[in-house]
C-alpha cells in the first residue's frame, strides 16, 4: 500500500535492518520533570528514526498541566508511540488515563487498571467524601469548567485513535476505573500483553496513523531494543515529587534556619536550611498541595524564631508545634485519593521539633546564667604573656593582641605568664601567678 510507510525502511537504518525500538519508563507521580523526560525520549526516537517508542507507564496520576504537555508531545510525535501500562498490576490512574489514550497503540499488562481520571482542583476538591459534587454552586463553577474541559479532551483523544469515547468520559466524570480485560472489552485500549516480547509479537505488522496523518507499519520482531532510562538529575527531580520527601525537605530547611538564628555564626545549619527550604518549596510546587497547610507550616517557623527573641519560656514554641501539626495534616488533604504525607512522619516531626525547641531554650537559659565572657569583664582571669619586662609598666600579649600593662606584683621578666586582674581603659593590670601562689604558702 503506497500510503503505508514501513519503519523498517526509514532513512538512517542499514539496508535490510530493522529500525530500533526505544523503551522508556514513566513511573511515579506525573511531575514537570516527567514532561521533560517524555519530550527528550521522543526527540531521541525521532532523531534516530525509530521503529517505535514504547513508554512503560505506571503512575497514580499527577499535575494536569504537565499531563497536557506529555499528551501534546505524544500526539505530535513523528514516530509511533506505544503506551504499555506495565508491569502486571501497574496503574494508569488519573493523568495516566489521558497519556494512555493519547498513544498510537494503547496496551495493558494483566492485573493492571486504568481510569479514576476525575480532575481535582488545588484547595477545592471536585468530589466530596460521598463522591458527589459540592452543593455550593458558586464554588462548583471552576470545578465544572475543568471537568467539562477534561471530558472534552478525553473524548477527543479516544475518537482520534478510534477508541470508545463514552467509556473514556466515564473515567473522567464518574472516576470510573477499568481492569485490563474491561478496558479491552470497552475498547479503551488496543491490546493486552504479558510482557515486552508478547507486546512486540502483537505489534508486528500493525498499522498506525501518526498525528501528521502519515500511516506507519510496525516491524517490531527482531528489531534492536534500546532502553532510554531517566538521567540522574531527572530521577532526583522526580524523587522530589514524593510528598513525604517534599515535606521532609521543608522541615529540614526550617530546622536548619532556626538553629542558625538561635546560634548565629554556625553557618552550616543555615546553608543546609536554605537549600532544604528551597528544594521543599520546589517539590511542593509540583504537587497538588493545599497552600493553607504550607502557610501554617511557615507560621510555625515564625513562632519558633520569635521564641529566640522574645523568650516566652516555650509559649510561642508550643504554638509553633500546634501550627506545624495542623499545617502538616492539611497538606494534600484536599485530595480524595493520591499522594499524602504519612501520619507517622508528621508525629515524628512534631516530636523532633518539640525536643529541638526544648534543647534550644535550655541552651539559652544556660547561657544567660553563665558569667560574662566578653568585653572587659571577659578578660578578667585570662592568662597573658609578658612581651617586654614589666618594670612595672610594659607590654603583654593576650587573645592575639598586644596590650599595655602594669604589674601589681613587682618587676616581671619578659616571657613570663601573667594573670589579668583588671582593666583600666586601654591598660591591663596583671599579676605574676607564681608569686601569688608563693605568698599564699607562707
């Protein structure tokens, strides 16, 4: 057929050799780095005129805008894109539904599922605990708009690839989920495969139509396979999308800055705290965090810092702990499903800050009870070295500085160790400790 281009004869491949099949792994939360990764692997596949790009998908969902970027990249790819929900038991939840339906070929492994794609607006859940829309029609307006948009989008994706738009819309409007067999029966996907070899076997000779309208016949059997894993940086940024890690980074940042404020000059806690705080805020920005919780956590940090300056014997600190726990519980609480911060992690963090605050307050109290060790009073009792003969006037060396001094115990030879007994302006009064000891033994 003249309209069918065989991937085995694409330019850039040796004559008679099949073009490679590239395999990428898209797992975990759908975060901005996920879109960057998808764009990168699609670009590599296009540049090398790949036979096909297979995206192994296993995700609970993620950011709506990022999902649009991924779907756009897949829809405009110049090579066939196959989304394979795998391994067995994998999940194409929420955002994963849109990504799967945007592929030229959608496949699922046994035991996997797809759906539950009802969008959730940050700080304003679309569904209440009963699964119904909120009764407040004023608050429901933005919910309805985003739901209508998502419904139209998923119908469009299904229709473009000849799949069931009704079932696809049910996944959005009703948060309906489908098993792999149900998805195949409802024609949401094109095939089921146990693993990659089985998938390759079923893809062999299949004809797909790209977004540009070009028809391509897949030649996957015997094609070389090239894995395209995430880079180290991409893995790091993806790890930051984990809510527990994002929460820990925010807490570490607060703790470091608080220790630096209580003990100025330590430097390291301040540096670590600043980096942790920025990374935590970056990570929270990739998640559907409820910003009321974030503000309560920041307020807790303000209470902890204020305790250092007003010293309320722990009153502000206790308020900070309460604010911290409340804010922590609110984080991601607007989602009926999806990422949440562990309750045990919150309890452990609250205990950590309580102990840390108690330690810092104890150190402040202990410091206030110590004798003054700075200024003139701080020099009393210190040891100095006579740099010239004290007859009785001369010069002594103390704390890296030369001072004029007068002896209270007669002439003192150069090099002798003396004790500072008083400060008169810019001149020290000193005494030879050996003579003092001798006099007391008579």
